[in-house]
């Protein structure tokens, strides 16, 4: 039976793709797509981006969430000799993509701040001399001397910049470390193209990305942001629990509910479960094992509703999400568009619902103010952090430090939210980087050759069986650090986990292996040396500009929720600089549709009423007389405009147009 399974896997993985490529006249890029991913055609815009990069052109690609951005750099990189450098801001995202590529038989490596200096040294060596196709790095890695020396020796065929909006100070998630990416231009051959990728960027952010990365020519490729199958709805409700329960019971299929706090996330999931709904919660504070287990349960359909913070999003491939509900407003249109865009990736009708109340508006505006503690308070927290990590003035540059946020705020009796936001601002100013808790599993590497190891085994019989077990269980142990599982070795060997650990520690002390025990920790990386207080420069102008941009993004988000006179889809598309017709399926369009008027009729009558009421004083009778459309249709539109606060009347029943912005 086992042989049959192996044969089936071999058939699916190797034989069927070969038959497909033989039967069909496929381009080299489609052949790669079939070989590794089993698809015979690309999604919209993917092949155009691939060909642009293959021609050596710097390219900025704007593709919505779920559009398949990774394929656009993986396929052209596989089609050429050499290695592709991928820059990503999230360690978890890097690990996820590297694991997926290696599972496909594509040799890939991630180098990040959670690794030891020895691991990084060996990993970069393997990228120079091995047959690796992808090297994932965090942006701060580019500034290190070790990376700069090794990358010059690599045969780089492409540089891919993921989450490219992080490079723009006009973007919603600016990161100063992204400004270092352009330094790669001096380290790789000048013919190597740069591919910048993002799911959301306004026209000004797109221009800024191409400028900051020194594109040889402007080259923007984008799919439409329009999602015709998604019905965007805003519901102004005080009792969100009742609305959510009613919706989940009425709407079939799986869904996502986004909240803005871990506490709320758990509360909403518990409420759903208590009312008979299959639900689970997900946030960054859970263990990696728990997050993976919950995501798998939701993806496979064992759990129907996932209640989560914005930590839930990476690697979501579920196409049949019928609804995405935001319990609270996100901080920007970009965030809302990305998260709501996880609905309906199978192009079937789906809903994106924003639950809104007046208290949400005040809370969101207040959250922006809290994001920007007073400058002197930011300096206080910087000094406390340096003291906590025992970094003297003038030291610490490029240092990586394990960091327990909870212990830090407890020791110095600091307010949690203010401290987190102060550290975020210090990151924006380029003084440090900090990560959420990351899970680094145990890794080992044999530091002796096979002949020397054999002699050691002969001379040390008590280690022989254990070494043989490790060699049977893992490959690549002599060339690179390999992830191991002490628990699995314990089960295989029949000895305790502690005994396995002691074997590994003893072998390391005898210089037979290099052993890095696993740990879970947050990290702080100092991108500059520790400065004394008077030299810690925080520009009041940059501080004010950054705060004002955040307030502006929040104001746009509030406008989206409050304005009831413009198609929701059009508001989103306007924000991203795109034109389209109204969607016809959002809550605003549905109310218009109830008037039984075509879009052309409604818009024409509205424009005529606006012209009349802005230029002269008229009552309803005179307006109807001046607008050259049937009376009943004019009255319908007039009533709609009054209901939606676009027209007002005085005590004499004179109609006036209210100059209220649409977005």
C-alpha cells in the first residue's frame, strides 16, 4: 500500500505535469507554473509582470490581496540562472514562503535578525556557492558588512521588494529600513531588475516607490482595484453582537470577523460559540502551534468563522470566504481594502461589512493621538529601553537583543499603549527595529567532516546510536544549520526529551556539532548606536507631518463610514486613483436602486436639481418645473437628496443645495 501511495505522488508531481507540457504548447514561464504549482494559466496581470521583469525592466506591480504576487517573481527567477533576493518586512512571512518553496523542491533560504552570526555566515555562503534560487532577507540586513560582502559574490538575477508601500513616507506603513534597499543597486550588476510589489498604493505612493528605488524608467503595472463580486456595506448599529449573530445565521459559508484588540477578539469568538456558531479566535499573542492549528481548522472548514486581529492574513489561500465583517473601523482605507479583499476570491458573490457607531469614530481619532506620545516621553522610553537592555552610550549599533515587552513595562512602570507607540515612532525615525514574538526552532550543524565523525563514533560508543538516529532523521547536516525537533527524536529513540537535550549539549561542547536551542522571543535591533538624550533628534516637523498624515487617513476612513450618498466601491476606487461606474450592489447603490431609476436618469436628475438649487432660490414646485424630467422621477430623486442630507429647506420651504463633500 505504501508503494502505491509513493507511485501516486510521483504521478501527480512529475508525470502529469510532463504530460500536460507535452500535450500543450506552453511558454517557458507556463511550463514552470505547471511543473511547480500545477496551473496551466496565469491570473490577470501575472504574465505581463513576469515578461516585464524578464526583459530587465524595473517594475512596480500593484495587485490586490490574493492576486498571486509571489508568482510574479518566483517564475522569472526560476527561468534564469542565478538567485533572486526577496526583501520582506516580516520574519514570519519569510519563513512561511521559504517553507513552501522548499516543500516544492526549490532551494530557498531566509536570513533575518533572529539567527545567530554563525548561521547567517553559513547561509550566505550557501547562497554564493550552493544552488539556491531564493534568498529572503529583512531590509535592515542590507546595511551589514557581511551581507554587502557576500551579495557581491552572488549571481543575482532579480531583486523583489515585497510590501513595497513601506518605502514611502506617504504610505500607511512607512519603515525607514526600506530606504536602504536602494543601496543594493551598488552591490549587484546594474542589469539586475527590481520588482516592487504591493497590494495597496495611492498614485502618490506609487510615484514615491519608483523614485525611492531609482527606477530607470517609470513602469507601473496594475490590476483594477475593483471587486465586482463584493458587496460593500456599512451598518450603523449599537448592538453589534445581535447584528453579527443574525448575519452569520442568515449568510451561508465561512467568514472572517476583524477586531482591533486581542481582548475583543476573544470576547466576540466566545459570544459566537456560546450562541451555537462554530468559531475560533486568532491573534499574535497565541503560540505559533496554536495559530497554525486554528488557521488549518478554518481553512479546511472545520471552523466556520475566524475572529481575529490584523495578525490574521498572511498566507490565507481560502477562496470561498463569503463574508468579511469589521467589528471596528481599521485605521486606514488601505488596511480596510486589504482585509475586506479576503472575501470572495473565487469571484462568487460575497460581502464586506463595516459595523459602525459614533463611539467608534471617537475611539479611532483618539487612537491616532495615542500613537504620538509627546516627544519628551518618547525620549524617556528610549532611555529606559537602552538601560533595560544594558546598552552604554555609543554602543549597540546593529546589535540584536532578545526583548520581553511585558517585563520592560513592568520594571519601569510604563503605560503599555504609550510605550508600544513610542517604540513604533522610534522605529519610524530609524533608531531601532522591533519584532513581534518569533518562534525560532532548534537547529544543529555538524562541524566535523564525515571521516572525523566516524572516528568519534568508534571511540565514543555511547554517542553512536544517537548520532546515527540524527543522521537518519535529517539531511543537509554537514552543509547548513538544519531545524530539528527534540520531541520527535525523543519518541524515536525512546529516551526522554531532557536526555536528548543533554546529548546535543554534550556533542556541542565536544565540538562535534553546533547546537542552537529553540526559543520564542521578541527582538529589538538597534540600527544606530545608543545616543545620549540631547543627541536623540526627533524632528518636530516630521513628528507633526507623520501625525497629520495618520489623522488624514483616519478622516478618510470615517468619511467612508459616514457618507451615504456615494457608492462604497467608488469611494474605495477614488482613493486609489481609479475611475469606474457605481457598483449597484453596495448599501448606497441598493437604496438608489429602490427608486427604480437607471444610473443615467438618477445622475442626470441629480445634476439638474443641484444646478437649480445652487444658483437660485426655489421651492419644490419650481424645481420640478425647471428640471426637464417626468415629475414623479424628479420627486423621487429630490426626496432621496433630502433624506441623505444633500438638500435642505428653510422655514419658507426654499430648497438649498448643501455643499457636503462626497469623499
